[in-house]
């Protein structure tokens, strides 16, 4: 591989295994399938494996606690799992499709089927902060900053790096279109693009005409201005198979919306909090002066939702949708309305 400059997963795992051995670190092949639910644990056929990664032996006291993908092993001690083929996922992280997956650990003692850990939500974060203003015509404008870690950063980083600079703005525009209908991108920049083991930060400006609905003295608009955590995935025919998500995640939104001086708050959404074994959600709105503050937290803790839990997941998505659609109502004072 060193001579040719290229190789597949077996080559890269073998090369890293040899390099680690030279510095006195043991590592072991871990055969796996890059489709999380392809391999049946009760019948792990050799034909079910299509990928190889490494399990790197660590000192027993190392990484006993933390968020790294470490597999505790009774005889070998802690094993740090690493995919040397995935150039976008640094040491200390594991690609989403390999998490909560089954793999065959190959040691001198033979093969052993093991379950790989699921990285906690805190390693896969998306934090979105927006400073927005609503004018008396109902138009919305402002700036947004997103900080991404884990798979949310990896996927977007790959998209941006695969494009020349003059085409990256299209990625921002498509991203914004998914967050808010009718939004126009006014500026965009990115930092941390080449820091593969760090966060990816996006900063962009937006404007939306007629974001608030105007009816006489009343304005109506959604406090949850950007993004959607709800889903209509379960609104069709009843499913007979479990739901599988890509990865566990922790997502936070904080939107500050400056309101027109001519209007005062008449109604606003109530604080909501929903807790399930697999996920949680909290949304809250409050006002200080002429600024409305909306915050929410969404946490997905498990990637597999069994069939018997699907009614709960359906209810959870509906509850989130209700919060996302909830309106803040502004009303003009009598003196302003008479002008």
C-alpha cells in the first residue's frame, strides 16, 4: 500500500495494525458490515461482513469514562474502535453506521461477535442561534450561527469540501430552504472546514418577506422560526418494522426576535416538555421588552425504536409539531391602530 499510495479497508487496517505494533501497541481486526442492521447476531455468516476496522488496545485505566467509542473487553481491557478507511472521521470517533452494530473481533484466541457502542447524544450536536428582527410589514431578517459536531459536521463538511468555493453558496441556500420556506440567503461563511476533529461553524444571513401574517391590528407568526424536529414518518399505514435513526443527537435552538415597537404581545406559546425513554423535547418562549426569546432542546438517545414503541414515537412527533406550529400573536395598541 505504501508503494502504490492506495488500498481498501483491509489494506489500511493492516498498515495501521503494523504501525501500531512497531510502537508497542496491540490492535485487532474487527470485521463488520457498514449497514447497521444487515448482520443477524443469531446467524453471523462470513458473507455478512463487508468492511474491516481496528480495535486498538488501551491501558486498562485509559478512557474508562468519556464519550469515546471504547469497547470494554474482559480479557483485553478497553479497546478503542477506529475506522482507518474513513478520512472524515478522526480517531476517537466512529462513523454512525458502525455504531450500535455487530462486529467480529479477531484475536489470537479466535473470533468473537461483539456489539459496538452507540456514541452518546453529546458527541453529535447541532446548536443553532439566531438574532432576528420582525418589522411592521411582517418581514423577517437577521443572522444565524450553527455549530455542528459529529455526523452533522462530517456530512456537511464533505459536501462543502467536494465543491469549489464559487459553488458552496448553493449548499447554504439549500440548507436555508430546508429550514424556512421563502427565505433568501444574504450572506454566508464557514469556519473549521479543515479541522476534522473539531466543530464546524456556519454563519449566514437571511431575509423573508411577509413572514408574519397581518390581519388588521393583529400579527401572527411562529416563534419557532427555523428548522423542524417533527416528522410525518408514521402518519401513513401502520409500520410492521422498527424505526432506525442514523445516530443519537442533541440539538439546541435559541432564537431572539426583535418585535416592531408599534405592537405588543397578545398571546404566545406555552412552555412544553415531553419525555420518552428514547427521546426528549422542551420548548419555551418568553419576552423581555420588545424581544421574543424562543428556546428548545431535542435529544434522541436511541437509534432503534421497536414496533411496540412506534405509537409513542408518533405521539412524540405530533407534540413537537404542535410546538413548531404554535403562533405568537402581536396586537397594535389602540393609539397605533388609529393612525
